[in-house]
C-alpha cells in the first residue's frame, strides 16, 4: 500500500501535501497492518507499552511497592492512558469502516483499556473503593490485544466457539454430578468434617473431579473416603470428555486455518486465501495487491 | 398436533367439549413436546421451578439460613412438591403408554423428586434425625429433571454406556494397582506416617493416581517418596487410558446422534430421523406430522 | 469337551470308570475353561474366595480389628491357603502342559498366593518382622487372577507392552527434567523452605509435573514461584505425551483383539479366531470343536 | 570401520605404526559409534560414570552426608571431572568436524559437565558461598549426556520443536487467562486470605488451572470459591489443548523417525536411511559401509 502510494509519482506531483485519503491508507497500513516495516515497528512499540503498563498494574498491587512509589506509578499510569487514547482515536480515524472496528471484540477491549483511568478522575473520593479497583484491573485486558499478533490464537478461540454446545453439555453434566455427589458427601461427612453446607460440598466435589485437590476440605469417615475415591475415578472418566471434544475440533480448525485468512479490521475469519477485501466490513487486506 | 386438532373443524363442531382423547393429545404435546408455543412455555416454567427448588434445598443446608427462615423454606418446599406432584400425575394421564413412562429413567426421577417430602410427614418426630436429613437432601435429585432439556446429554450418557465394559476393565485395573501399591506403602510408611491401614493406603493411592493429591496423607520416608514418585508416573500412564476410550466412543456417538432421534416418553434412543412413533413404547413423536 | 466325552457312548460303555485321561480333560474344562456350566460355577466360587481372602488381609491391617479377632483371622487365613493350595495342585495335574502353566504369569501368581502363609510356619519367631508382613501382602496378588476372567484386560496389558520403548523414553525424559528442575529449585529455595536436598526437590518436581500437588512442599520465594509456574506449564505439555502414545496403541490393540483369541493355559495372545490349539504350549481351546 | 581398517593389509604393511588418520577413525568409531564391540563397551562405561557422578552430586546436597564424607565426595568429584575432560578432548580430536561437534547440543552439554568443577578452583574462598553451591549443583546437568543414548528422545524433542508455535500460543493464552482470573481473585479474596498481590494470585491461578492444587493458597469467601470452581472447569477445557497438539505432532514424528537417521556428530536429524555421510557437517555414519 505504502510503496504503491509512493511510487505513484503522478498523484503525488499533482498535490503538494498527501491527500487525506492517502493519509488514512498509510495510517491503516501502519496500525492495522503487520507486513510493512513501519507496521512492524508500530506493533513492537505497542506490545512493549502494553506489557509495561500491565507490569505497572501488577507492581501497584504489591502493598509495600505501591506505598513507596505512589507518585511514579501515577505518572506511568497517565502516560500509558494518554498513549493508548491517542492510539484508539487514530484507529477510529484510519479504519475504512469505523463502526465495524468500534464494535469488534478488539475495539471494545481498546476502549476498556483507557476508560478506568478517566473514571478515577470523575470519582476522585472513591479512589479506595472496591469498584474502582475492579475497573483498574480491566486494563489488563490490554494484554488481549497481543493475541492479534498471534494468528494461531484464532484457531484456539474458534475451536472453542464451534464446540461450545458440546462443552456446555459437559459443564452441565459436571454440575449435575457435582450437585448430587456434593449432597451425598454433605450427608455422609457432615458439618464437623468441613462439609458445612451443600454449596461447600459442591465446591469440594469440583475441586476433586477436576483433580485439583487443594486439601482444604478432605473426607474423614470411612464411607466418605470410599465415596471420594469413587468420585475421583468416575470424575476422571467424565473429565476425559472435553479433551476429546477440543482435540477433534482443534484438528479440524488447524486444517481449515491453512486454507483461509482473517480480517485485521473486524477479526472475521474464514476468508479465501486469494481474497483482497473483507466480505463482512469491506476492509482491504494489507499485503494483498 | 395442537394446530391440526384445532384446524380440524368438523370434529370440533360435532362435540361441544374437547373429547378426552383430544385432551390427552393436547396435554401430551404441551408436557412432552418442545416445539409448540405452549410446550415451550411449559418447559420454561418447569426449568425455573426445578432450579428454584434445588436452590431452596441448598439454602436449607446452610445452618444459620435454615434456622432463620425455617417457615419460609417449609412453605416453598411444599409448594414445589405439590407442583411437581401435579406435573407427575398429568404426565401419567397424558402419556400414550403410562407404564413405559413410569419405568423410564425420567419417570423414576420425577417420582424421586416428590417422594422425600411426603416421607417427612411419615417420620414426623426428629428422633430419626439422619433419615429426615437424608430425605431433605435427596430432594436435590430434582436437578436430574433438567437433563430432559439438554438433548445432547444423551450423547454423553450413551457413550459411557457403550464403553462400560472397557471402563469397567480400566476401573478394575486401577483398583488392583491401588491394592498392591497401597499395601506396599502401608509396609514402607507404617501407621506413624498416616498410612494407618491398607484401606487407608488404598485411598491414598487412588488420590495419588488420579492426580488429585489432597496432601492429607503424604509419604515421609525416603523409600516411601521413591515409591510415591513411581506410582505417580506409572499411574499417569494408566490413567491416560479412559481418555482414549471415551474419546473414541464419543466421536462415534456424536456422529450417530446426528442421524437419529430420542423418544420423549420412554427415552429410548436411536430412532430413524423420519420415524413418527417410538418403536419401543408406541408414543407419537411431537412435531412429526 | 465334557459333552463330547459324555456323548461318546462307546468309550464310556467299554470302561466302567472314567479313564484318567478323560478325568484330566474334564478337570481342565472346569478349571481353565469358562464356557461349560461347571466351569462358570468354579470361576464364581474362586472369585468370591479371592475377594474374601483379600478382605481378610485388609481387615488384618486395621490395628483394633486385628487385635480383637486374632483367632478368627488366623483360621480364615489357613482355610483359604489350603483351598488355594488344592486348586494349585489340581491345575498342575490337569494342565496338558504343566511346565507352561507353572512358569506362566498366572502360574507364578498362584504360587505366590500360597507361599507366604507357609513361610510364617517356618519362621514362627519372625512373625512380627517387616519381611514376613511384606510376604503376607503378596497374597493380594491373588486379585490379579480376577483379570483372567476379563478378556479385555489383555488389550490394556498388551498395549502397554507394545509401547514400552516409547513409555521408557517418556519416563527417562521426565526424570532428566525432574533432575534439572529439582536442582534449580534446591538452589533457588534452599533448605529453609522445605527443599532440603536434591532428591527431595526431585520428589517435589515429580509431584508437580504429574499435577498431583500434595502441598507438603511448596515454593516460598518469588523466583521459586515463577520457576514452579513454568514447571507446571512445561510439565503439562510433556505429560501429555503418554496420553497420545497409549491412546494410539490402545486403538490399534482393540481392533486387533477383535480378530484374535488368547490361550487360557499360557496366556499367549494373538491366536487366529479359528485356532483350536495354542501354537505355543499346545493346549486345547475350550469351546472349540 | 575398525574391521575394514584392520583387514586392509596393504596400508598397515606400509607403515609400522597406525597412521594418525586411522587412529582418528578408530577413536571416532569407539566414541561416537554404537555398533562395534569397543564402542558398546565405551558407552556402557560412560553411562555408569554419568549415573555415578550424578548420584555423587545428589548425595552432596544432603546436609549430613556432605559433612560426613567431605573428602570422599571431593575425590570422587575430581576423578569424574578428569575422566569427562579426557573424553571431551578425545571427542574434539577424533571428530571429523570438531567445530560442528563443539557447538552441537551434546558438545555444549559435555563442556557444561566439566566447567563447574574447574570454576570452584577459581573461586576458592567460601565467601561467595552461593556461587560455589550453584556450581556444585550445575554439575547435575551431566545427566543430559545420557540423552545421547536414548535415540527415541529425539522424537520427543523434535515433536516439541515442530509444534513450538502452537505451544507458544497455548502458553500465551494460559498466561492471559491467568492474569485476568488472578486479578479478579485478588479483588474478591484480598490480602487477608493469602492473595497478597496480583503476581501471587496469578501463581495461584496457574497452580489451579494445571490442576496441581497445592492448597497453600485457597479461596475462603463464597464468591472466591465460585470463581475458583469456574476457573477449574474452564481451565480444564483450555488445558486439554496441548494434549491434542502434542499427540498430533508426535504421531507425525514417530512415523518420520522410522524413515530417517540422526548424525552422531552434530545431532542433525532427518537424514535418509541410506545416507553414509551427514549432509550438514560431513561426518561419516558409523556402521555405514
């Protein structure tokens, strides 16, 4: 795109400044594209910024660090927020289909990355409230933007989407099983052995079925141990199911991914390898002639 | 069904009240069917009732909640029991083959959902506290009533049924291994390190093989730790087997499920897609012409 | 076999008592066979005897039970030992190839099931020694005899034997990884945090890689937690390997098992479906014409 | 190689001592080769030396053992170091392409096996205790020298290398999920329940997602338990992915390994079965005519 625009000597000769349309195209190539040199540099800078801003949030959560470097952390916080706000506005400006970008998954993530910091200004007194802390953590969603640069993550995401019905059935089955086994354990073990209520017993059952096994609640009676051992063995068979489902769908998606491409603007997958424009939002594919 | 009955103006014109046979068909369509508008509404109400009644049982198990809202919980309990009793009776009345319904899986679940509450009347004195507590918790089996609405759960259930021989062999192998390793650990570690008896050691072995690992019993001697590490590695290879078995059967069942349908009356699966009547209990398939 | 011997009126008419050769064949059919009525009854009695004798060993390991019922347990112990000794002798007598039976896997298990009890007579003073307790537990190997009646366990065993080279490589890789990661954790965490020596750290690494996670040893330093998290993720990928190996071999073996049969005398597998005699030890297949 | 050199009577007759070129070939055959008798003997001695030296490092890490046998351990240590140094020098001398050997994986491992001991001489004072301790433990990397003898371990390594892109995406996805869930748990549970900072919460999330579940940090609030249970179920579906990826790649690599061979000098894989020389470093394949 960039090179074709620069090589096109006639159009540049006619106007002394680059026309707005061409500016948009250049910006689009830099920001959304991943194949030109400027696009690659922009991506690299963005990845570093995101990682650093996430690191700042994490350090902020460590008590003594937060108290010692309060000022530095606030400065860093506002620097990244302004940077990401600019990036967000340029993305909207340069997108060939702004509406599609804004309401795409990554568009919403981009917005969520900058909103929490501004909200701390509107609610200054509420600085230490739980709600604001929750919003602050949303900035970590910025990390999700990284996955845009790893095309293969789409395979993982899509294979989970395709098999969502089967995974739902699996979750439902596990919950029903956890409810029944949890209730039985509540009767068998009782409140004295840590199984204080049915919800707690269900929590224990899920910890056991998924083979996590914290050990904060364990059976103490003989019957309880017998039931627990049975739960582990049955649960292990049940839990084998998602492995099978995901594996089958993943194999299918990997094969399909080799034959199609994904739109960088609206993230819609399954375009033909020789496609030049997204058939959903009309964006031009960078690198395509 | 409903619409064909209503459209059939001649038969309605002849008798002023809907004949008993037509009433049965309408009820059957509402209660067992899932495609007419009335049937969908009935299903929605029933699902909400089931979830609320299960929630009530769970809240009842939390000590302080049960003591504070004793009256409210009892009222809610009886309301749901009467509702489910009515539903059970109407199901028997409207079923084209009541015997097949009563002895089907869901027929038994429907019965189990209402019996415990009535039994609490028969055992009014709190002297048999365990029985009352057991009956109170058994009501949680109502959650199984939901399975009727998760069509694909049949796939999971059937794939477990088909591979039950192989899964049994697997369970048996694990138990033999657990017995031998458990005995060795009992000798190596002894009573002082928590391995108080062979049954307890077997419980520890199952907790370890299934990778749950509570940590309530752990090896303390060098030889015990060596044996435990070996158990984990060997056990991990053995436990990989059900994953393979279930995956293979599941893939087969998913494919088969696309080509067949399941009877809503007796829950028998594997009917042809163009079948209109269950070949086992003779019930008419709702939605079929 | 039995029926053909009985039907063969001429030979029976000639001698009034059943010849020794015929007796052997009848016994062979009852003890090794699983298809005649007498054979099925014998198997059922044997399974119950084995389970009861295993139960006796388990109960014997529970301190208070052993002290209360010392006499009863000794009587039960000797009753089962004499029963299994008789069974062992009859098996040798009736086997068409006694040497093949004695040195087969199940022949050795049968011998190991009865030897420990006799050894307690030879070493009477050593009754409470650890070694004798170890031998006593060997009786639990009797349970292994059960698997003779579950033909499908051969599939599991053979698929493990076929992939033993690959599983060995896997075990070796895990041990090398555990050694390296264990040493690093020993340096990072040190003796104060429970990682008292490299062998202990290797034990911790295996507990972590296999996702058992007892929690008796856990990292306390930041670097240790980072290394532990990395170990879990890498380990999880490594540990996925046996699942793949076993699954592939299992699928192959299941298919192969449908086309072949296994010798009941020497347990050699892979005979053609129409085979009448074992091509290794020459035993006649029960049920074959 | 050896026999062809010895049989070649003419060349031996010409010079009374074996020429340097022939010496190199004989040494190459003994040290790098695995098929001649001398080569097998050398390998056996080397494997035993490696295992013993690794055992010495492990024993050295056990406090009381190290203090009691300080002198013996130092002597054993230097004996093995000199032995491995000689082996390393002879390998460089006899290799047809020393540079390729030195910078190959096993060349670096061989160097790493001897360097730490010499460095302990350079840092003689115990004032840098950690450095000495680190160097002492680093010797454990000698265990990697064993890998040379486990031909099939290349399959495992290569299948991990081939699928490194997909495994990276998986690791990245798990880290993003761990970051988000960890932050939520930090807000929900807070510092009082052990979730002292976001990094600690992320550590907890990885421990939970990989189903290790130490139990050193566990949720205490109702909301935290609900979130933890959800994490386990979602995490279990995500974690099923590497199993699928590794399995598919492993199956491919096993098939490929049957058709190719690996260079013993530079460890480059994928040579044709009938190849006589490595197409990367030019080394002659032992055993090839």
